[in-house]
C-alpha cells in the first residue's frame, strides 16, 4: 500500500508542477517595460511622505530657532549704534551658523532617508513570467502579487487564486477578527472593506494565514487606504523619554537665561543710561545661557548611529530604541537561524527500535524509505521551510526510485497550530485515502496507540541529546471522508523518527561570551525538544543555566513564571504565544528585554519587549513592523553589535551633553559678572557667535565620531531609568564649568589690573577658548592621557580651527577691532594657557578622587 502511495506522491508532485506551470502561463504578469511605463504614468505606490524634510523646511526651522532670532536682533541693534562692521559680521555669522545647521540637519536627514529606503516594504510580483522581489512603491496596476502568511498587502487587489487565506483588515474596518478570502474574476467590481468571503484585498491589511495570487487594481492615493486619509504619512511616533526630559531641561534653562538677561538689561540701563549697549549685553547673556545644542544632539546622534548600524546589516525602525539598547539586560533569542545556520540536513532515522545514520549516496532500507517518504508526504511540496526542504532533498538523493503509479491528490491539510505542533495531510487516489503526519514526538506519539509512545519518546530524547532536531512521523491508512475537524481522531500508525542537524554558527560562542562580559544574559527560546536545545546551548556557551519547557510555563501564573525564569538559560518546547508571557515575566523582575522573532504570532512579544528584533531574511512583514530593530542577515552577532553600538551612542551623547552644560557656565559667568562688578563688558554677541562656532561642531560632530571607551562591553547594563543627563551628572557638569569660570574670572580681573582693557579682554578671551577646548578634551575619554592616545580626526580639526580663529581675533587688525581686542604680551598669553592647564589639573584630580571612591 505504501509503495503505491509513494509512487502516487511522485506523480502528484509532477501534477502539482504542471498545475504551477499552467498557473504561471495564465498569470505571467506584466513585462518589465510595461511596469515601468505604468509607474511613470501613475506614480509610485505610496502615500505622500510628509516626514521627509527638504532644505527649505530645514532652513525655516533654523530661522525660527531662538539663537537665530537673537543673532538677527543683535545685528539690527548695532546699526543705530553706528557700528556697521559688527552688524555685517553678525549677519555673516547668521549665514554661517544657518549653513552649519543645514549641514548637520542635512547629514541627519540623509541618514534617515537611507533608513527609510532600507525599511521600505517589499513584495513578490510576477513579471515576465518570473517571480521577483520589488519595493512596494514600484508596484503598478495590473501586477500579479504573491501573498503569503505574514505579508502586508501592498495595494488594493482582486484575488485570482487562494489557498485558505485569512486577512486582518482591522486597520480599515476596526474589526479584529480576520476574514476569509475567495478567488474572483479580474473584472470583479470593487467593494468596501469588511465582511468575509470577498475576492478583494486592501492596501495596508495583513495576511495572517494561507497564501494567494492577487492582481493589483489601485495603488497609492487611489487605494482604499489612500482615500481614507493620506494624513497617515504625517503621523510621527511619540518622542522617547530622553527627548522629553532634555526638552524640559532646555526650556527651563532658556527661561532662566531670559529672566536673568532682562534683569541685567535693566541694571545696566539704569546704571549707565546707555540702553542699546545694555540691550546688547543682555542679548549676549541670553545667547550664552541658551542650550541650543541639546536638540541637535538628540537629533544627530540617534540618526547617524542608526545609519552606522544599517551599514552593519542592522536596521533601526524606531530611533528611540537607540537609547534603550544601552540598558538591555536580557537577550531572548531564537535558536534556529539565529544561533544556528538554519541549514538543515537529514542525519539520522529511527524505526522499530533501531537508529540508522543517513549516508549520502547509500540507499535506505525499504522501511526507512517508507518513513522518509511519509515525512515528505506530510510536507508542502514547494515550502521554503528548511526542515521540509531538507526532507525533500534527502528523498530526491535516494537512488532507485520506483516507477509512478496513478496519481494521488492532497484533499485536506491540517496545518501547524500552537496547541498541535504537527502537519497532517490527507491524500486520495480516488479509491483509497491515507494521511501522513509529522511533528513533535510528543504530539505524534499522543495520536498513536499507547504501546508505541514510550519507546519513541525515549529515542527522541537520545537523538535530541546529540543536538538533532527530531520529528516523529506517522500514517493513517484506509480512511474515508468526511474528514474530522480534529486530525487526532484518525487511526495512526507510528513509522519512526527523523533527525536533522542544524549546525551552530561559528561566531556564536564569542558573541555569547561578549554578552556575558557585558553583564547581559542570553536566554534561548525555542520550540525544539529540550535535549536538542540543551545540546545547542552547550555548544554556544549557555550550558550553566537551567531549562524550562512550554508545558511547565503553561502551569505557572505570572509571579510563578517570573520566579521560575531566574537562572534559566533555555526555554524549550515554547509555542509562539508563550513568548509574550516570558517577556512580561522578565520585565516584572526589572529586566530590560530584547526579544527576537520572525512569525505573525511573534508580533505581540516583539511589541511588548523593550527592544523587539525581527529577522530580515525569514521574518514576516508583521514581525518587522512590530519590532524596533531588524537583523537584515538574521545573525546573533549583529544583535550584539547593535548592543555595543547602542552603548557607544548613549555614552557619547552623555559626554556631549555634559560638555555643553559645562561649557555654557564660564561663558555665562563672563557675560554676567563683569557688568555686575563694574568691569568692562567682555562678551558681546560677536564673541558668543565665535564660541558657538566651537561648541556646535564639537557637541554634534566630534562626540558623535568619538570611538567607544575601552571596557565599554565589560560594564553592566545601565539602569532602565538612568537619564543621559540626570541631576547628579548635570550638577557635576555645572561644577566643572563653575571651576573654569572662577579661574577665568580671576584671570580677567588680574589682567584688568595690569593691562589696558583691550589687552585684558584678549587675554581672558584666549583663556576662555583654551578652557573650552580643555573641557572638550576632559569629556572625551577616561582621562586626558586616554583622550590623547585615542584618535578622533574631527576633534583635532575643531581644535586647530578654534586656535586659528583665535589667532585671527588677536592679531588680524580688522577682526581684532571687531572684537575690541588688542594683542596681549606673550607672557599674558602664557597666563591664558596656565589658566586652562590649572583647570584641567583640577578636573583630573577630581576625576581621580571620584574613581577611588
């Protein structure tokens, strides 16, 4: 009987191939030339993207910044004072600073656009008779699109062929229950979304089960989604906690600066009667306090960091995930394809109490061939699943296959279910019918007679301990319709076990060891047999933890599961729905969780995790859209690389913000203190502009380019609620700036006693520039020595540029007159340098004392 069935399967596969060929003939799709013509005529299949910002938008936003308005106001104030040079200089500086803003924003926008292009959805279409993957915006009317489980429908289309397709149309209808689809004629009149058993699918909806061929009839704004509202393209995700906290801090400092500046203007105007000069001093003070760099840091660092990650095959879909990566404490990862190569090969068969190794080119015994052929019969003929592909390849490699008998047709399929991890397919040749089943040994054994269960489960455990992926195979012969709703009711006979090997990736042990050194726990979550999972865990370096299984998890409540997961390194026999319970249980214990996934059922866990990570190659559109990160190469080391990059980005953002906070203190003090003490005003708007030309590139370009610190991946994860600039860090930065301010005030006061005002001002200003560079150097690495040993070309360029501009301000007469400076004696420039050196020595001393504590 089985020989006939096997031969029938061969003919049936041939018939399936003929049917596929006929389908391809009927649905060859458009030609490439015709698709290009329609794309040019109709435009891309996309809603208007209002998130893209051209140079006009960037320029308009820069022109509305308070710093820009203060500069423009100061330039206008110099005109009634009869000082056109200062006015022209400030206007030129306005142009220069706007140009710098355009450069920074343009660099950021280019990085974001690169991310948009990478994350753009794709779809499989039939063109020129061949299936090819194209970006969804390139789909046109008349295209034949192939939809499978997990795909997002790219355009409104009529269903041409379908196999059990269910679609989630809640985006358009609000109805969360998926609806079935049937095939219809290409000229079927359009209908509104909603309702089951319709031949239409709509852009933006999700395929949650089955597959189909559809023909596109409406794209872009002409689709149902486009008609409902192109405003969807303008929706932006909410800002992260870091952005909210920093914007609040910036607003508070800005309000403080404006208040103090107003008081200063009133004091100087009342004291001297020169209200224009008083207003200029007030504008300078406002500019010195205004933390205009904070928004730049928050924009540039995540965007450029995400662009760097994309170059390493890690796509960041939500920039807020960058700040979370540095605090991730647990990585929950799949086994197959993430830790292993996802390259299955048949290694061992078990039948009638004996195991047999599979050797290439050696024919199997009849009973073993029967076992393998039944396993293939229980697989889809054109599935891309690596297990089913390995089974087909192993059967195709067998010599001496029998001549085909009359064909058999597949008449009923019971797909994989969360509660029944098995595939059952019923075949009929018109006279007799039989079922082939394959799945987890526990599931298949439970459907077979009691006497067959214990031996097969013991054999499955032995094969799993060898690191094999084990499936049990059974058949039910002599069956007849009607087919039951529950396939377990069929009379199965156990045929045996198939064991497949999926080797561990060579770079996994080093990546796992790196995570351990960083204090990050790696938790394997797999549907495999516990012994198989433990074998792979031993190879990966995860063998020192306990193992928990899906049936155990099903018996635990939330608190019990949270306690049970302590010390666990392997979760085996996990069904997709349990991933969500694992994520929430870990989060209840205070962990920051990153979870990988690729299927439709993984989406809830990916969304609930602090960082959801989707697979780029084998992942579904649903999983990719639910996740913050997408691994374009599906490799675990890429996730570790993202973790490292997240820590580096957060560390550099922290350095940059601390530098900005510290650098503004001495500028503010030198803008405020001299007028209060009756000294000559040192800082006017041109001086502040000069200083901003140093601070702006330093905070956004130099620190963004800063290499990671040694030992970055040997530190524990930072706490979840730790801010990039918390109160303690802000206070420490302000104290560093205050230390520099006291030294600079002493330098200016001493110079005023010994030198004319113009030379004293030049001495203090030179000291201010050198101290600013000293603060920049102090924040770079774990000490001045380490900073000097670590190359950063951008920092070197900024330092040399600042010194060149300072030289021009001191010795170029036109610039010196503009700044109201006179060249000081060389010995007094030595005092400026000494001030910066003393400041650095004091900061290094406090760093050493803090490290000892």
